[in-house]
C-alpha cells in the first residue's frame, strides 16, 4: 500500500498543566490513578492540498472537584495529500486513524513526560489507544 500523505510538520500548539496549590498537588497525587485520558481530533483544510490535524489530549479526573489537577496538550500535524483521488471515507480514515497511529506514540511520550515532570513520576497509562477500534466504533 502506498502512502496517501506526507507529514510536512509537527508541533505543540498548546500545553497546559494546572495544579492550583500544594494542597491540590497532594490530593492529585493520591488520586492520579483515577484520572482518565480524553482525546479529541480536529482538522482544518489549508492551501495546496494540505490539512492541519490537531490531536488534543487531556488527563483529568472524571468527576472534577476544586482539588484536581488538569493536564492538556494540543499537538498539530500538517500533512500534504499525495493521492489526489482520495474519497471522503478514505480521507476520514486517514486523518482519524492512519495518521494518529503514526504520530500518537511521539505525542504520548511528550504528554507522559510532561505529567511526570510536573511531579507525578509514578504515572503509567495502562491502556494503549487503539485508533482502528475507535474509528470502527465511530462508524457504528
């Protein structure tokens, strides 16, 4: 299978760590294992057959209180389409699945290191993100 896109550039668009106080930090360290990872993918069409794909990750406690920390990153990837005859369904799969499988390991490493360096060295994301499965669930 020939690749239908090439990555032109990748960058951290936005980064946020919110730990409002020492009390929040201590509370968050106790409950960090209860936090969940959220993923949101948005796209923006650019000129010259290019598309900006922003993958946003957030790591927070599902039932937030004032004592919770919050971690978020927006990571943008600009791709150029090589295949001009790509249909809408193929393009959607390419952006939401294929591209994510390629860029997510780097993004996850950056995000985990950010959280660990923020004072949570014991953090481990137990579940690996299966973009193929998420894409299939989205279709059903």
